[in-house]
C-alpha cells in the first residue's frame, strides 16, 4: 500500500513539475512551449504506427493496424503544423498555415478514431497497403490545397481571430469525437479495462482541446495555451493506452487478440470430445486435455510426465514405440489406431493423429496430437462385417431395395439361383423378381403394402432357365432411420420348391385317401342297417350294432369334413347356412370332450349370458362346420390348461353374437403372430398345427371373426368368435 501511494505521489509531483515547467517556457518563449507539446504528440503518433505496423503479421488486430497507419500521417501533418506556426520563420509567405493544417489534421484524427471501430469485427480485414496508399493520397491532397493551390478556407484573421469556418468545424470535430467515444463505450468488452480508461480519457481531452481552440483571438493567447495543455493530456493518455502499455504490458493491448485466441482455443480443447495432447522429445506427456478423464478414466495431471506407452498393453506399446521411432526419422505426421487401457483395465481403441513439433536441430522436439475414441465404431464395424459375412453366406436370397423399388444389392445366393449377375439386376425394378412381373398380382400386392411402409410376404413362382417351376417365399420389410423416415426395403427370397412339392404330394395323397375311404365306409355303415332290419337281435346286440353304425357315420363325417377343408383351401367350397342352435352344438362339443377333461381334472363350464331362452341362441350357420370349429378350440383349451384348471365358454349378446373360450395358460410368444397359420404348433408331442388353422378356414367361410387375446402376466388365453348380423 505504501509503495503504491509513493509511486502515485511521485508521478503526480512529476506531472505538476512538467506542466509548470511548460507554463514557464510559454512565458519565456511561446514557440518553445508549442514546439515541445507538438513534438511530444508527434513522437507518440509515430510510436503508435511503429508498434501497430511491425506487429501486423502476428497480431490480428484490425483496429490497431488501422489507427497505426492513420497516426503516421497525423504525425506528419502535426509536424507541418509545428513548422508552419507563426514565428517559426520557415514559411514566410503566410503566417497562418498552422491553423489550416490544424483543422485538416484534427478532421483526419477524429474520423480515423471513428472509422477504426468499423474494423472491430474479425470478419472485416484491413488491407494495410491499400489503407497506407489512401492516407498518403489524402495527406498529399491536404498539403496541396494548403501550401500549393492555397484554396483551403481561411481559419484565422490577424487582429480579428478565428473565422466562422474554423469555429464551426471545431464543433463538428467535437461531435465526431463524441461519436467515437460512444462506440468505445459500446465495445468496451473488446478492450483491456486499463486500455479502455486511457482511450476514454484521451477522447475526452481531445474534445476539451477542440473546444478551447474555438475561443482564442491570438495564436499566443491563454485559450490557445489551455488547448495545447489538453492536447498534451490527450496524447499522453493515448501514449499510456497504446505505446507505453504496448511496451511494458503487451498482453493488455498488442496481445489482447492473442489472449482471446488462447481463451477460445482452450475452450475448444477442453470442450472437445477428443483427447488433445502434447509430448516432449522424450515422448512424455506435457499436456493432456480434460477429456482423458472421461474416456480413459485417468486424471490428466496423473498422466503428465508419463509416456503414452505406459497406458497401453505390452504388445501394443512395443509396436507403438517402433512406429514413433520410424516417424521421428522422417519428421512426418502420423496416424494409426492404438489400443489403450482405461483406469479399470478395459481396452479402448483410439484413433491417433499427431504432427511433430520442430526442434532446434530440425528433428522432432516432441509431438502434438489428437486421440479419438473409436471403440464403439470398431465394435459396429465388427458387427457389420459379421452381418455382411452372414448375408453373403446365407442360404436365403437377400436383396436391398430403394424407396423407389429399385434393386440396390443382392447377395450371391440371389444371383446364383437365377443364374444372373449383378449387372443384370442392380438398378432394375424389383417387380419382375416377384414371380409374375411388375404388373402381376404379386407385384401389385407388394407395392400396395410397401408404399405405406408395411411388411409384405407371400409365395411366388417362376421358371428357371431349364423351364422348371421354382417356388419362393418372399418377405419384404421396410427399413427406417431414427426419425422414422423410410430409407429402403430388405427382401428375403427363400426357396420353398421342395416344400411345395411335398405339400402337393401330401394333398394328393390325402385327397386319394379321402376319396378311397368313402367306399368301404359306405359298406360299413350299410351292414348295421341290414342287420337291424332282420329284427332277430338281442337288446345287447342291437345296442352294439347301433354303436357301430353311429361310429361309422362319425368316421364318414370326418372324411367328408376333411374333403370340405380341402375345398375351402382351394376356394371351391359352397357354404349353405341353416338355422342352428348354438347352445345345443356347444353342449355337444363339451360332452364329446368331457373324457379328456376328466383325465386332467379340468372343469368345462358353459354360460349363456343375456339369453332368456334357447331360441335366442339360434343362429345362421352350418352345424357340422360350427361343431368342428368349436371342437378344435375346446380341444386346444383343454390341452393347454393345467391340471385342475377351468375352461369357460360364454355365449353372449342378444341374440347370440359372441362366443368366448377362456382357459388358463398363455400362448407361447414365438407363435402368437402365427397362431391361426398352418402347421404352427408349440410343445405338443402329437400336435400337427392344423386345428386352429382349420378352425380359421371354417370361420372365414362362415364369415365369423376370430381374435386371440393372451397374456403372460394374467396367464390366460381367450379365443373370441364374432358372429355376423343376420
């Protein structure tokens, strides 16, 4: 505190002594006072030019560079003002050149201080040579108008004082300086606080100086003296702001841009998602950015002084050392992928890029680089390679289709089975590969599904080059990005020719068997009728004969039903509904399944909701189809129920329009979406996957709706059958 006070007192005392000395000099010889004040301002202006001009290549301060050029020519004009002052005896043809030069110089200074703020934005560049040339031309024009052409307006009249032109323009200059001060205030955050205060003080003193120069009558008068004092203060303040500060504390003015750049750079480095580092010639870390803590789990300060190899597996470290040794030999930038170990010993793959830092002998004095964590990317690349290998070796044809329906990729199997090459397919419409051409039924149906981005699947056929019929099951699914935008489609072509052949063989065998079974069954059914007609049977024999007859009829009905199912599959079945008692049929079904239910201790429960009498449960249906459909569902329910469970059947609606079959146990998730499809079964020793499929066929023929509701949480399954309105 005492040192600061002493320093201030010393500077204040010196300032008082200097000002008083200048005042005494003005009393003794005003020209001496004037010359001393003006030479100080000239030296300061030239100092501003020297600092700004010589630092232009490494200090990106457009404001300083512009003012530096301006103050060089301001210094020259102030020198002319000093030399042409009345009494100097240099310009003898006219005594008041100095007043004219003063006005021109102050205009140049005030407008330059105002214009400099235009270049505060980094996007605006000062072309030093162009600015220098412009000021040179302007200065030459001023000198010519005053000393050569003598057309500059008169500013002072001997014995009268200042002209109106001089006074008005002094006020205009004050306004320009005031505007510069306002801009300085608005951009104060761009200046060091100390520099800002000195610049603001300089502008204020310049304005006061100009005001003082509006009222003097003699060039040696008191107001002229006061004006020069304020000019002295003004240039002293700008000297402190730009010259003295630029020499004693360059970080405050000359390197303000550099400091700002360093701040920006540090902010970018510390916020970067990569690790930015630097090592010395011994390959020891001298800097590590904070991101190392997040990626590697090591504190940056703990890594300083250690080598990168200390954080790698032993074999990787040896290879990395050799790579650095080779790179040091040719001083070339290096790039590689290196495995690091994080704080928990886990491997982290880093993509390393670095450049050598030139040493005094031309060899690398260290390296500066960036490490990017590519562990996740490498994992995705591995998964992609595995997926690509799986696709290329898949026994199923796989095709990628554009949103427009054009083939973009096909795996080898897709080409091999068609005996074509990629050139024959890529860029072509997918339609012809759906078996029937782009305008066929399969192509049309596929497009109807694909346009809204839905999944399409179906069986299509084609002829190979030998003319053989080939069947394929095609599934086309949409692919979307994270925003849900459709990107493309993926199609699979599974060869099902053998399966189709087996299905056809099975259908043929079944049809033959159904047809051939009817003849012997008719005989079996006819024999009991003949025996009953003779009438010479005991009661027990008659009962047995009638049992044989009913069993024969039931078997015959099953064969007939099997034939009906075949007709339903082929679309030739003729449905003729009649009035049927749904309750009666349901009771018949439950009676027929009572035996299997008792074996598992399963209770079969029937309730008719909303019906006051049996007549209200009479519906339009086919009794045999209704029986077989319900029988399949009840058989499934009993089979799926746990021992001691309940299978409940509800007939609801007035009249009956809804049948619900409920049992304990959920349908396995793997077959829920294909519950009503052919051959879909799960966990049954003797299951064929035909029960629900045939029930769906019969329901579709009768116009009934089916819905499966199953839940693992509730551990139950509900089959709902919706009957149409009559």
